[in-house]
C-alpha cells in the first residue's frame, strides 16, 4: 500500500450509492433467480463504471467498484457458498431495543433485502464464477482509471458468522475457521488481480452491542481474539502490505451508547495481519477517540485510515473541520501513517438510503479538500 509520503492520501470505506436500476434488478434476482441476470450484469457494469468515474472526478486517491453488484457487504456470499438455507436468522437490529420510537423511525431506512438463512450444512464454494466475475468487472472498470491505488472488499470470516448464524458446526470457533478455509480463495484472488484487499470486520466492534452485551469485556475480547486469529489464518499467505481492514460500530442511526470503546479492543485489532486499519473517527460517539493514539504504539509498518467524514449524516463537513481531524491523527501517529477515510459505507445495504446520493459526492469532495488543507499544514510544519 502507498503511504502518505508527500501529502495525505484519501479513500473511502467501500460501498457507494447504487442506481435505482441496479436495486430494482437485484430485487428481481432475489425473487426469481436468473430471470433477468443478463440485464442485471449490464446494469451493474454501467453502475461500476459510473462510480469509478465519480471517485476519480472527486479527487479520491484509493478507489474501488463501490460494491455495486452486491445486496450488501456480507450476505451476498450466501448465494455463492453451500451450507446456507432453512430457517432464516433473525434480522439484525440497532442494538437499542429500549427506544421504540427510534425503532419505528428506522423502519423507513430498512433494506428490502432481509433474507438471512442460517448455516445448516458444510461450507464450500458453490458459485465461484460469480465471485470471479465481480473481480473481473472491477478490474475492467479500473484498468484505465487515474488513481493511486485500487481496493476491493470482502467480508471477514467473523463478519459472515455474525450475519449468517451457525446451526451446523459444533462451536462458533469451528464455524469461523471453516469460513476462513473457504473464503481464503476469494481473498487470494482479489490480491492476485492487483487490488488491495479490504477485509470488512465490523464484528470486532459490533458483536459487543449487537450480540454480547450481557458478557464481560474480558469474555468479549476472547471472542473477537478468535475472530482475528481465524482472519490471520485465512490470509496467512498474502502480503501484509496488500491488505487493509475495516472495523466499525455500524452505520445505523442509533444511540450507540453501548458501543465498546476503541481503547478496549485496539490491541486485538492491531494484531491482525493487514497493514492498514480503517475505523470511524467522525461520528459524535467516536470522534474523541483520536486521543487514544497518543498512547497506543502503532506497530511498525501499520497505517491507520480514520473516518474524517460521517457516513450517516446529510451535513456536508466543512473542509476545515476535515483538515483539523486529519491533523489530530497525524500529530498522534505521524503523517505518513495516516490515510483520510470515511466512517462507514454510503451504500451499506442496497435500497437503504440514509444520505442523499448527490450529497455523498459533495461529502467526498470535502474529504479531498480537507486532506489538501491538512497536507499544507503538515508539510509546512515539517519544512
């Protein structure tokens, strides 16, 4: 991965708004698989080309395919792997069940893609060509794009296990490692295609308030340590500097008052093999956590990608605020170890719109301008 040697580089978390046509055809595919598959493929290819163009036009340095062909960042794997079926797992909530008015409000932001079957059999690849097609389409769309680097996302074993519940393997650990054995093929293929592999690992933070709030912090840390060990096992043969990971507390419009603090998990997160770690740093629950980096020793070679714009708000951050946030992180860990990012995805679930798609691009432009202003300050200080 490139580092911020001459200026602060910019990127985002992965998902970007999908076109109405893509959402319509994804729904059609879910209801009647294969009926409009060629039409869907064409619409997705067009959408990928569009988001690549928009990222370049916005000035982003490290870009991707916007996850245009996926219903979300995790459960699309259920259509590509064996072992999923039967009774559907309960939909994931906000973690804030004590707020019924909020729960009612959030219904308007619900994704139309809610089917999440459980694991009820051995996991293996059933439709590898679908995964390879994703990679090939992204490679074709980015081949002539002018950007510093290109990345592609894939869910971590622990994240898949969080969404698609285990009803087959004897233990959760056995399930996560089975996923690691299978998903390592996709991870390797993404790197071999020339992309930076982004491993989506919201489980490392979200499992706390979504599933294990009743457990002690010590017990929770043991659970996510297993998930990180399984992740490291899955990517053991891949170059560290061709990987990054994303950890977050979810993009739900919730209170987030029970989120685990970053300081309580950061040592486990940093034990993962990927060179860079992306995490929220702009939302009002976690913005203050830049201060922990004054005391956290960043392992040699590691890079952080803090979110410096919020992915859930329609406010367009002023570039000066973005610059201030970047300067704070750079002052704590060194400017060369910081890439400016976004808290979470802007299109986490197809069909769920929290931020107006036009505002998304305004926010990303503000990210780029903020990084430019921060670079001016940081490199002037060093002159």
